């Protein structure tokens, strides 16, 4: 019932917004082959100016090498070079920062004096210490090389009591933290992300997602026969799909979520999810029941990129959309789509950020698609970054510019309200937080404003109380004396 209500609400709001809000969207945004939007507090779709627009595509040929073949991953190294896991060609292609030329192609390496090659490399990563990690999937290993392709070591065949006896190690995605700990997403490893020390020793699973079984499901499983239970859904943990690490060493891991509520985790060193979920408590992309064309149901995030200042972007393979959130879990903007036009995807598999651009790898088109930030997108990124740095006052002016481009942007109103709240102007904070539909911070502003009024008026209130008490006392004394006088006259 809840999903049906969301669907009806989505369809109605989308129709209204297209008619009423479309004039507010820039002409450039109208020409895009996809919608750019966000969700408001009530989970209605709100169309917005385009935050990012297509800015060309890179193929193997345009970069000066042979065509890619079913590439599955890409990574931006600390020096700005772009590494592509060209899976179908069993190689890693290294591109320049602008991706206009090929710096080198790594399709083999020397190991113990003999030539060694990749077999379907699915994942690629370059560590802060400038070592190249390749998830060499069909060879069931992670290969560690120098950026130039010289052999360093192999990570394979993990051994531990926590692993099944018949565990088959097939790495798909890999990333590395500042201490050279290696995090691997492996095929059919539903228990979590595999972690290896820099020595290559397996230390255990990381970030396991606990499966929630409803009381209703438990009840029916008790009543069902053995044969019926075997046909029911297996209650196994959710699988991870993409992985990245922020500057503080926290692991961002995307996952498939059938409920459409949380498709991303931020895991601390203990493997606990500490991500903030925003006002609506939703980090699942498109809500249940939202639909575009023949695609319905929740988003399916296939990769994540941590960008900067707490901002991260998620790639939805179901609709080809890119969802961007801030550290507090607020949805900043949505863009992208499936199709054959410029700026749309067929099989999006990986996402990265290069300077102010977002790049997406499409395995079907064998290409990297580039997206550049518009004024609208840049302003939002800047304002969120200023708040992240604690510079709330300067953020006000940026958010005001955002409102000039999109007056319905609740995030901008909320951002201004938070800035005024930090500055101590609680009255203005209440005004903007109400426009931003931010109940949490509005309550804080209201409490502070109430205390402020009480503090300002406490002197006057006490003075009035004292005067009233004094007057009452004087009146009481006068009445008492007058009464005594009358009694005396009566006695006489």
C-alpha cells in the first residue's frame, strides 16, 4: 500500500512539475536527453536546472589506442592519470588527465623472469603510495604493479576459518586505504568485503550487511514444508557492487537494496556503517514506485565515487542516473539516463571524478562519457563545500545564487537557515528552515529563539511581577487599615 501511494504521488507530482516548474529550467536543460531533478521533503519529484551536462566521450581510438572491449572499471590516480580496466582486451589502459591520449598500455608483466598476463581484469585502483592494483578476475588474484607495469606482488588464495572450504576467490572490485590495506569485492562473497593487510594476508570480512527478516516471513517459514522453504527466497546478505575510500580512510560501498532505502554504506575502521541519511532517511536513489518509461522499482547502484568535501555520487545501472549526496545525506541533484543520445548510457558500470568533471564508463559503448558542471551544479558543490569547512557565512551568498536559478530548491533554503542558525540569527534561521522543510534544525532554531526572547524579556517580566506584587501588597494594606478604621467607628 505504501509503495502504491508513493507511485501515485510520484506520477501526480511529476505531471504538475512538468507543467508548472518547467519554465524555471534553463533552455540548455530542456535540450538534454534526460531529466534533471531532486525530491522534496514530501518525496515529490522536483525538476531542476541541469547540474551537469554532457561534454564528449572518450574511446580507445580517440585516445590513440585500439578500441576498448567491454571495459568494467576505471580509476583516477593521485597524479591525475586515468586507468581503465579494459576487461575484454585483458589489459589496463592508462590515459592522460584530459583523456586525449594514451600514456601506456599494460597487458603483461615480468614475474620471476617469465611473462605473465591478465585474464578478464574487472577492477583497477591506484593507491596513495602510487601502486597499481588490478582485480585479475579469471586468474583469481589481485595483481600489484608499479604505475609503469613492473611486478610488485600477488594477492590470491585467501586462507581463513571464516571462509568456506570450497570458497572460490574471484575479485571484481578493489581499493586501498592510506595504510595499504586492500579491500576486495569478490563474486559470491555475500558475507562482506574481503580485507587483506599490505603483506597480502587475509584478515576477514568487512562491513557485512545484516539481513532483516520480518515477523511475517518468520511465521510462514515455520508453517512451510521443507520443499516450500527450498523454493522461498534465500535470506542471504546483500552484495556489494562498488567501493571507494575518502580522505579519512572511511570506506564507501554501494550495494543492491531491494527495499530501495539504502544503497550506500560509509564504513568506519571497525566495519560499522556510520553514514548519515538526511531528513528523509533515504539513500536509495529513486523511490519505490517512481518510474520513467518501462523502468520501475528502486535504483540499482553499481558504483560509487567519493569526490570531495563530503560529497559522493552513485551510479544507477537500472536507469543510468547519477545521484549525488552530501555528508549529511541530503540529495543534491540527479542527472543522466539510458538511451542512444549523447550523454546517455546503455550499460554504465563505473563512475569517477576528474577535477570538476564526472566521468562514467559504459561497457556496451566501450567509451568513457564526460560531464561538466553547470553554474547551477558548481554553486551547489561550492556551497556544500563551504558548509563542510565550517564557513557558513560565506555559504549564504552562494545559496542565494542557487535560489535565483531555482527558487524551489529546499536544500538552498535549508543551507541558508543553517548558516543563520550558526551565526546566531535564530529568527532568520526559522524563516529559511521552514521554507527548506527542515524540521530537525527548525526545532533547534525555535528553541533557541524562544530562549532568546525569554532572556531578553526576563528583566521586564521580573520588574512587572515585582510592581504587581508591590501594588497588591499596598492595596491589601490599605484595605486592611480601612477595615480597622470602620471597626473602630462601629465600637464608638
